[in-house]
């Protein structure tokens, strides 16, 4: 929690005034039993109705002032806790954006979502309770004990015995609960992961009629979460009954002691009522404190989980400025590059070595899992190579600032991802200052002219483009990359949902671009790559062949097999154009 406290600094005033007004409320509350005692001993005993009315008015004034102080304290506490949570959420989201692809893969999407939502909300609740009750409850407990001593020392000794016992019970349960609440949040991550998987994959689940299996997996994780919550709930639930038993036992002793001392003429009846009221105040505050500690225990566990993410240092470090000298000989160069994902037993790429001149079109092909996407992800440094170096414009990618490097690329990922908003909003991710005419040109180049004609730039896109077909989503993501007019355009299997005629028209449009970008095309179709200046054939992460379409048909068995499986013959002329 210490590392999150700086986010509370902008709310220092609220963090001071909130507890301060709560202490004022508690101070007025501590005077109430004394006023009641005076009303009993003087007003009722002396049958002085005027004095009784006077004491009632004082009680009403104390109640009203306490109410104003309480509302003021609630306002400051709410303002501080909500602002604190908002700043944590913003900082956490910003930090997550700095993490590399490998860091995100390791953390997991569902875990990060839980940190940003449930965990932050729990910390917000904990801060709110802390500002309102952390000082007030102990102040009332110990204040009531001190006030009891001002009334009668022997009777007040009951308070001195009970309060330490209660502290042991409360803090003992808290220490046991903290690690258990951490387990609850871990189980919550798993449930959220199952929910996310079930919702995003709902169509696949139904297509294979695996609803019962998906429900079974969710039920299993949900039951694990429930079991842990029940266990920690049973321990936390002990706090209220145990404190009630101790307090009520103390009340019995207090009333007995008070009755004896009243009989002896040492105490008045009003004093005994005041002592009883102070004990009742302690009971109420301890119940509040018990609930507060349960919530603070959860908040502490959640804060630790947030800190763990905040303390995760990005796996990639980017320099502040570009210091290397730009060389124009090659747009991209792989110098004996090998790549292994975190936790993987084998390398995804091994000893990849090639060069690409500016303006060339490079095709990448291979079987499933051969490392095609991994290769192109190394160029903009989404991942880092474990051996060898990747160069862009003759400079190692490690020497580029992130914004300078990524600005060179127009990247179309394998999965077409669109965001909620209009088509215009989505296309401007490529260039936020692009005019509508530029957006329209990019859509036409991406063979999305009919989408523009039918829907227009103001058409509303649902989250992930759910209201568009797969081919429409792919063409819009290609258009988004083309809006930038990048030096290097990477199409990672981004035409898989396009028909052959549209795919051919797209490739023709790319070849005719006036700014002549370097193009990397990842594809399963040899027909999509036949006009490339260079084709790299991958098999099990290694380069099985490199050359033009005709050269590979003659020299590379892997490429020839792929081509023949798609065309039905061994001729280089048989592919779709």
C-alpha cells in the first residue's frame, strides 16, 4: 500500500479534513452519556422539568452538530477516495501500455482486467473507510474508557480489561484473513478468465456443442472461488459474535459492579447509565472497526496485487532519442536472429538471416506454427530476439525510441481488431490528422470502396467490429494502416477472409502505391505471394528456402508442396492471379 500512497497526495486537504470532522463528531458523541447522566441525576431525580428540557435541547444540538460533521467528513472522504482510485486506475492503465507483448502474455488479460476494476474498487472502498473510521473508532473506544475513569475508577477497570482482549481478537482475525483474501482474488482472476473465454468464444462453443463442457469448467472455477470465500468468510464472521460476547460479558460485570456501588452510595444511577452508554458506544465502534478491518484486509490484498503490476518493469527498454546513424542500404535486415517466447521450451525462430531493400515486397509463407507472425513481430520490436539482431534502416531496433520506430510501420495484425466508434474514428488511428479525402483514398486502396459507398465514414462500428463481416473488418484494418502512408507495411495474414479476386486487386493496388513502401506479406496462399520480390519459406522456425516464386518452385520442396496442394499441379502458372 505504501507505493500507492503518493496517489493520495493531491488530496492531502481532504485526507486531513475527513478524519478531523469525524473526530469532532466523535467528541460530541462522547459528551452525550454525561448529558444523559445529568438529566437523570438532577432533572428526573429532582423532578425539574425545566432542567430536563434544557438537557434534551443540548442532546438535540449535539446530534445536529454531529450530523453536520459526519456529512462533511463523508464528503471529504468520498472525494479523496474516488480521486485516489481514478489516479491509480489511470497510472495502472498507462503502465500496462508500456509493457511489452511478452509481459502481457505472462500476466494474462483476465488478471490485468481484475487489477484495473475489482482490485482498484476494493482499494477505493478501503481508503474511504480508513478516512472515516480508522481514527474515529479507536478515538471513541479509548475516549469512552477515559470518560469512564472520570466517572468512577473501580467500575472503569472493566473497560481497561476488555479493550486489550478485544484488540487481540480483532487483530488476530485480521492477520489470519489477509493471506486468504489474496487467494480469493487469485480465484476471481480464474473465474474472470473463464467468463472472458466463454463470451469471446461463444460461437465456437455453440458450433461444437460444447456448452455443457464450458459450463462445467466455469462451475468448477466458480466453486473453487466460492469455497475460498466461504472459508475466509467463516473466519471473518467470528469477529462480530466474539466481540459481542466479550462486550456483553463486560456489560454484565459493569452493571453488577455499578449496582453494588450505587447501593453503597458511591455512584449515582445516572453515572451507571453513563457507564453503560460508554460500553454500548464501544460495542458499536468495535462492530464498525471489525467491518472496517475486514474491508481493509481485502483492500490490502488488492493493493499488493496492484503494486505487483506497477512494479513489473517493462521487459523492453527504449532509448529517449535515436543516436545511431541512418543507413539507406537496407530497409530491414535480420542478422542470424533466433527467438524464444517466455516459458517456451524451444525456439520459435532459429538463425534467420536475410536483407530487404527499400521498396521491395517480401512474402512469408509456411505451415501453421512455423513462425511467420513471430518473424514480422520482431521488426517493429513487439518482441525481442534472444540471439542476433534486427535492423531497420541500418540501425538495430533496440536503438530506436518506441515512437520513432513504430511511426515507420503500418501494421495489420492477424486478428482484425476494430474499436467502438465510427469508421472515421477507427481509420484515424493510423493518422489522427487525416482528412476525409485521405481516409476515402485509403479505403479504396484497401478494396473497401463499397463499404464507404454503403455505410460512409460516420457508420457506427461496434466493439471488435461485431456488426461487420470478417472481410470488411480486414479491409478496414488494412485501410487504417494505409492512412499512415508507412515506410514499412506489414500484412500479417490479413487477407485470409478476402476472396481471390479482392486479394489480387489489393496486391495490385499495393504495387502501384506512389510512396513505394517496403511491404511484408504473411500469407498461406502462394498466389498472394507470386509477384513478391522475395519469398521466405519457414518450416519449424527455420528458413527452408528464399527466392522468387519461380526459383522456389524449382529449388524448395516445402514451397512446391504448398503450391501444389493449392493449385493441384506442379506448374508455376497454375495459381490464381
